[in-house]
């Protein structure tokens, strides 16, 4: 029996529907259940062929459990090693290398020094930074947001240099990115499951939360295809199995805004019933596919093209 587990936090709609849907399919040798943990011993199998992780980004204990499960053969979705390593600024840099349009972005040292550091720890950093060049490059208004974060937390729109310095002063130890504003005519949030199944959801971020998936954006065939290609390319390079990519369309060009989400929002109350049904069905089929491909004790994780190509090059030396 290949077991598929789901690890989750406060959310209920997606995990319950996912387990139910996998089991309804009655695939021989496959069953799904909520992950149950009562001890974690180094190097010991979790007992699951596949685990869908919806919460370890918030619970470091779970992240350690999942890495131990992975080295013992579990296909963890998403790969916990990769998303522990990446962050938004790196992902933007990667996008620039694979021809995916992204807003101009710079990274800024944290306003407050990290614990146990002092001025001496920053000898390599110019003070002040070359703000003129930075502001000329980004322009105003601009967005400022944490390089590792999500859920719209600490996302600021800044009007000018003074506003930037004032708001940056509120961000404590967070490392922030300053980013060109994309004044968009359309916006899409795109699910990508298994690096191949894409659902492009019109999304109006300027609406109140419960109405964000209600909009009359309609991409047309050409833009739809372009966005699908971008979404798949990003997910392949990053190695995310279960991700959302946000695209802001300006002058017909889709700019990737937010595209590394270890556990993208799938609540029925936010994405709406039709999108929810698609996510449940696609995730159930994909988890079953991965469980059927699962090989005992092997590395069953997905690694992105960025890592795979680096590893392949290493073999030449
Ligand atoms: N560069 C940008 N241009 C225009 N709007 C942006 C930009 N960056 C962020 N936003 C707006 O802010 C929202 C939250 O930012 P996002 O990068 O998605 O952060 P989070 O990971 O917290 O969701 C986006 O959905 C979008 O509406
Ligand atoms: Mg977002």
C-alpha cells in the first residue's frame, strides 16, 4: 500500500476535500489520510510515499520532519530543501536568466541590525548606499516587501525617497526588496501543479479580499498561451510541484510578481468553488501519479532545472 499524507495547519477545506477525493478514486494500492506523527527518529521512514505539505513554512519542527521523511524516500510536495533555500530576490534573479519579465528589483539591508551584530559586522557595506542610483533605477511610486514572506504581510507602496526611508524604518530586522511598480491593466494568479497543469485565474488585487477572484479580466488566446509558458518555465526552474504564479500584465507583457509559494492559498472561500474543485481534482490526480512512481528508499523529490543543471555541470569537473 502506498500512502499519501497531507500535513496542514488551520486550513480545513482543501485538506479534507483532497483526502476524500484521492480515496474516492479507489486506485488499487493507494490511500490518503492526514499525516499522523507521534515520533520522529533520524533516518527512519515516515511511512508515506507522498506528503503534501501545506504548513511547514510556519512550523520549523514539521520542516525538519519532512526533510527526514524525504531522505528516507517520501516524495514531499513541495521539496522542503529547495524552498528553505530560495527567496523572492533570488527567484527574481533567476527569472532574469530565463527570459521571464520581472519588475526591476533591488535588495536592501535590514533597518535594524540582526542580533549579535554591530557596525563592525558590516564593514563590507557602503554607508550610505548609493541611493541615487537605486531610486533612479526603480522609480517611484514603488513597492517595498520582504524578500522572504507572503500573505501581503509588510508589503508597502512607497511614494518617494522620504516615504521609503520612513517606512523602511518600521521594518526592523526584515530584509526588504524595493521594486518597480507595475501599473497593470490585468492581473492573474496562476496555479501550476506537477509542472504541467496550469489554471489561469483572473485576480483583482485592488478588490476587497473576498472579491479578488471576481473580475472581468480575459486574456485572449495569445496572452493565455504566453502566461502558460511563463508559469511552466518558472515552476520547472524552481522545482515547485504545487505553486501559484502571480502575473501583472502591463502593455500586454506579463510580469511575474509573486511566484515561489510553498503552500499557495487554496481555501474555497478565497479561490471560489470552481477553482477549488480544479485544485482538489488536479492535486489528487498528481499525488496519485507521484505515489505510483514512488520508489522505496530513493530520492523521490522534484528538483528544479536550476539545481539539476548545476549538478550536471559539476560532474564535468
Ligand atoms: N511590483 C508591483 N507592482 C504592482 N503591484 C504589486 C507589486 N508588488 C506587489 N504588488 C501588489 O501587492 C500584492 C502583494 O504583494 P506580493 O508580492 O504578492 O506579496 P505576498 O507574497 O505577500 O503575497 C500583490 O498581489 C500586488 O497586488
Ligand atoms: Mg502575493
